[in-house]
């Protein structure tokens, strides 16, 4: 099957109804990345020194050598930065992304995290790139990370974030661990479910924008005021959306060696004071958010259209366009994916085939539709969809005079245009249908053919919403 694995739709215009604990208008989730002592270093068996996210502009790896300046910057995060941030955040729920080898070299910091009740999620075995790892090598590292994490903290991680991940990371983490969530995504402001590792896996997306890493890249923050302002603006926007009935998550990413510097820590302090001035703010760990979401919004147990084989897809959607299964057959061959696993997605795929068909093929779809309140309806020979639709508009309860009027108009319309009068009856009443009948019967054939095609597409849309939900 020709399938595109990315979901470019998500919740779209109709996000789920979110109810945070206590009716909160916003969830604020703070992550502290603990990487110091787990970065690239030949002391750790790596081929070169670290070159990522430091104060050294344009840093490059030193193959086979230790990098004194780089090491001392990371050491600042462990020796001073962590403790400054801990003093700021110790009374708040915080999630630590802990690199397992870094945690193993930080017993005092781990004790402080646990004393504050912070969640310690896994940040992998080492703070290194995974993109070129063989899948089995990465799997082995995930297993080792979980074992070491459990030994150091006393419990297995329930959250996972690799960060410098590969295309295999999410599947491998889902397979190897019983995780409440994986955070290797930046795709949304709300959690969402995916299929990973052969099961439903909750994703709680992370952030690259509300993240102090931008102090360490060229297109980033140069002073604390910029970070503070961006955090406040992000909070204010999401808070207003929450007041309007669409609560979401403000995710904030911090690093000991970056935000732990005094000038940046003060910016964080001011931003936190701004958050605390508002009512209805839920400060939470990612684990708390994941557990709440799983309870309130469990994964939907339904067959995904993009995963259906051809026969199943045609059986499910072959009747959406009246008596025209060839449209579903053509749609199944398109580049479908998760973004099509909803009424709008399937409708778009079906309509592409219908719109790309010849005029003769489209005419065959029009002529497959029954007359409104015609002989097939009287004989009970309509499809189940057409029967329900006509009944919904009251066309099954016509008086003899009304039925005679419909039959007369049907005959005049077909004689003039060569196909039955088609209208999305679910959008109409008996009166508006008759009004449209009288109005449209006088159109030229080209205008009416186009209008009938639009109505066929609308009927298909309504049928799919009935079948799959809005």
C-alpha cells in the first residue's frame, strides 16, 4: 500500500474537550534536563569531546581528546547550576530528563530531586547522537539505560525522552519499556496517541521554543529578558485559549548548565512569578499529565482507514458514493496515512477520485442516486443510507399530493438534465428541498451537473461523519 506515515492533521479544528484537574485553564510543565556527566567524552568511551549546547560558539568535537573548557562548562551545570535551579523550583512539580550515566555520577543531585518529589524520566543512557545507531545497538542502550536508571533512582522510568534520537527511537522505547509517555515529539500542545512498538503509546510533546537551549544556538536568546518575555507571551496566549475553553500545556525546557547561570535564572524567576499571579494554573509533572490524559482520553479502539487492506476499505467505504465502489478502490491506492484516519481525511481521498474521473464516470455516480420519494423508496429498495436520509427529511411520510408533486418534478428534472435531482437531504427540510427543486430545474445542464456533483460530495461527507464521527 502507498502510505505516508506522518500525521499532518492531529486534532485539527476540533481538539478534544480538555478538563485539567480543578478546572485549570492551563497546565505548566517544567522539564530540567540532567545531562552533565553523560555527554560525549573519551572518559565515557566516546570517540570525541562534546560539541552541543554550550557557551562555546561554533564548538566542534575533538576526536580522541578531552576538551577542558567544554568539560568545565558541563561541570558548572552539575556543581552550581543544578543547585540554583533546585532552589528556584524545589516546591514545584518538575520532570527531570535524566541521562542514566549522568544520574549515576550525581548521587547528591538525585537525592535532592527525590526529596522534592520530582519525576525522574529517562533521557537515555548517554547524551549522544542516536541517528546513525544500528537499531539493535540502540535497543541495547535503551535496555541498559532502564536498568541503570532503576538502580540509581530506585524505580524504572515511566517517561522517556532521548532528544538526539533516531527514526527508530520511539518504536524501540515503546517496545522495551512500560512507559506512561514518550516525549520525543514537538508536534502539538496536547498529548496524543500513536501506534508504536506494536501498541498504543501516549506522546506528551516537548518543546524547542520555550527552551533555554536557545541561549546556546545562534538563532536564539542573547539575554534573560528575551527568554522571560517569550515564556510570558506563551503563557498568556495559552491561558487566554484556556479561558475560551481550550486548555493546553505550556511546556518549558531547562538545562542545568544554561538556565543555571545567574542572569538566566533571574529571568526564569520573574516568569514563574508571572505564572503564579494567575488563577487556575496546574503545575504538573509529565507523568501526572500522562496519567490524567490516559484516564480522560484513552486510545480509541477503532480500525484506522489507512491501515485497512483494499477489500476492508472498500467494504467500509464503497457505498459512501452511491453504488460506486470504484471510488473507494481508487482512494485506497492513494498516498494515505494517519492524517486520513477521520471523516475529513477519507472524504478528501474519495473526492479526489471522484473529481479526477471522466464526465461519463461522474455521470454514472449521479445516475446511481435514486429519485427523491420515488418508486424505489416506495418499494423499499433504497440503500440503507438513502433510506435513512430520506426518512430524516420526512420524505417517507408524504401525502398522496406531495408524492405526486415529487414524482412529477423528478420526471421533469431527469428529462431536462439526464440524471436524478440530487440534494443533501440532511441539510434540508421537505420545504427547502421542494424550493431547491423548483429553482434548480431551470438551470442549464452544465450548471446543474456541477451542482449535482457538489451535492454528491456533501452527501458523502455527511455519511462519513455519521460513520466515523466529526
